[in-house]
C-alpha cells in the first residue's frame, strides 16, 4: 500500500531511525529464549514450572496435519516433551528450535512462542531481533503478525510453532548459528485477549482514540482533489474506514491497498502508509522490498522518499496513500502475489520528527 522516496535535513527537527517490516508467518520452534525487552543467555529459573502443551497452528490443523501424521510436528512435540521448563514465568517467550523448514530460497527457521501467563492471547503483533552471537543479525526488529484466523489462540501454558522465512542472502549465516548461542529480543509486543476481547493495554481494541484518519497527500489536495470530487481518493478512504485495525501498533506500516490501474503502458499500484505511533513525522525515507515467498521480487531494495512538500506531515493514527509504478516486466508477478505468498519488508526507515 505505500511507496515513494524522501528525506530532509532541518536543525529544528530530529532525525530518527527504526527498522519496520511486514512478513506473514507460519510457525516457529525452540532453544534459547527471548522475552520482551530481554536478550538471551538468562539464568534459568529453577523453580518448578507448570507443564506446557504443544499445539499446532490453525493453518496446520485445518490442513489435517497432526502429531501422528506430520514428521515436523512430531519432531517439535518431542522437543517440547524434553524441555518442559521452556519459557519465562509470567511472560511470553520466543525460542529458536534449531530446526528449519523448506529448502534454499524458500527456507524458514522454526521457532516456538511460549505463553506462561494466565491470559489467552490472539492477534499477536511483535518486532523481533535474532542472530548468532558474533554473527550478523538474521532479523533486526522485524515485525511479525500472528492472526487469530491463521494462528489461533495461544492459551496459558501452551506452545505454538512459528515458521519465519529467511532471506536468501541470510541463509548461510542462519545455517551456521549455534542454537544455544543466540541473541534474541522482543522489541514490541501487542495482542488481544481472547477472554474479553480487550487488547494488551486493557482497553477495547477499537476505541475512537485509535481509529485511523485518511489524509489526501498534499500534492493532491493542492490541486483541489477531495473525497467528494475524486473517485480514487473516495475508494481509498472507504478501504481505511472498512479496515480500522490495519497496520502494526506503535509502528509505521506500508501496506498494499489491493487497488491498481493501468495508465498507458504503466501499471500503477496504490499503497497506504499507516502511522500508528504518537509521533508526528515528515520527510520519510526507507528501502522497500516486495515479492513472493519463492524469492521473486517486484521491488528489490528500492529506495523511496516521502517529502513533506509532496505528502505533508504524517500525524498520529493517519493513513496517507501513495502511488507506486510497477517495474516493466513485473506486472504479472505483482498481480500474482496474494496474502498467502507475500513477502515484504522495510529497511533503514528514517523520518524527521515534527515538534
């Protein structure tokens, strides 16, 4: 949903950097543990813990996969049986299993997410850092989303697998990681509770305070375009109104709107840039990757800049549309990408903070 290129320099503004990405996940596994605001190699808590139960994802059970008929699930079940003290008390822990799924160019690392709280969690979104000690980071504050539909509910004292795709350029470093010597950190973690449909702050998930506001880019409004006289802007606003929960909490998200049109010989795709932070920003810049899980890229490390001159400022809980030209020869690939096979990320995200 969003794309362009920009950055600026002003002594009255503060330039900040954050890594942001969106990746659809399938499952994960075990070994060293990471909890919110913590790095691996923590001393194990020797007090006796409640038993934990291994539970496959909804996606797996919907396909008829079980511990009895699937080799991968059986192997993961065995790991859990042999490591019943896994996870930190009263916390959510992510643990690398040391296992992988798939082959080169379509490789995923298997991780576990462990719930040792008394809450049933769903629709979990978090940013995660992972790599080997003295080696490059495989994930650097990378954002993951575990939807209730595909992942299910993470009950107390249960463990679910997650399959995190590994970028081809990181495969060699990933395969050389010693699962007992890793750096792991959950940087942000948000969720809904299944018991009463409240979010991690204890509020109703869709409060008016958190509702998104659609904003027409400055370059369009300067030309007199409004929701009333421009059909495209009206359609984009309708999508935002119908999807008030789009985007990651406390983060900036780039998301394809599913709208596109052919202009002469050029396919134009309309993206959204979603600001779910409390910061007013301008002059954004980032490196954009968008393709499928087979490693085919429509945009491969493309640099974009979103200037305040063209787009204005990005207020908190604001969505601004952006037009991206699909590269020649990539139209068929772009149109073939769906929610199930998408792989997209943002790197080197910078912005100027408006005081």
